[in-house]
C-alpha cells in the first residue's frame, strides 16, 4: 500500500476587490492585495493553511482565506504562482518492533555501534526509531550497513 505524507504547498494570488455604495462610479472603492498562503495538502486533496501573508505582512491564516474568498465573490483573483514540494511515497506501514529488533541485532553483529546514525546516513534524514521504518527503508539501511564493510547482505 502506497501512502503519501502531506504535500507542502505555497500559492500566491493577486486580488482585486470592488466595494461600492450608491450608484456612481466615484462611489466604487478598488482594493488590491497580494495574498500568499503556505500550508499542505493531504493524500485526499484537502488543504490546510498554516501561515499567510497579505502584501508581505504576516496575518492569521483565517484572515487571508477570508480576504481571498471575498475577492472571489466581489472582485477578481489571479494565481500568480504555486510551489509544490515533492514528497516521496512510502511503501506502507512501519516494520514494527520485532523486525526492528532483528535489524538492531544485525547491525550490532556487523560492528555498527550507533544504529540510528547508520540508518540516518543511509536514508539521508534523522531516524529516531528503527521500528518506524518502512519495509523499503529497512532494506536500504541493511544494504547500506553491509556496504560499509564491502559486503553484500
């Protein structure tokens, strides 16, 4: 089963909002803003805004979303840019304690003292628990550990 971690995403919009009172052109107020939303999208496409700016000033995410929604209703919204950071898929659930215990023993027999450091080097990230590794990650760590001694495991 493939699962995806939340996808970090940033979007920047140019908005124009028209407010008016009365019937004349001079009674129309035009407000322009640049709104940037930072957040993530989960595997089912639902988005969560974690921080936001309006015209370069940090604001509450709820306020920025309200301003964007208002511009959609009584103005125009133009997407200026979007940055989606790639997220690597995992191969499914964690290996758990029993498989982690076996991997710890194997790393110890090979002479590795700090198993978490070896796993971190192999995966290119901090590892706080071998039990939390996926099956593919555990195989990568095992192969890397053997490779440190010129062995094939």
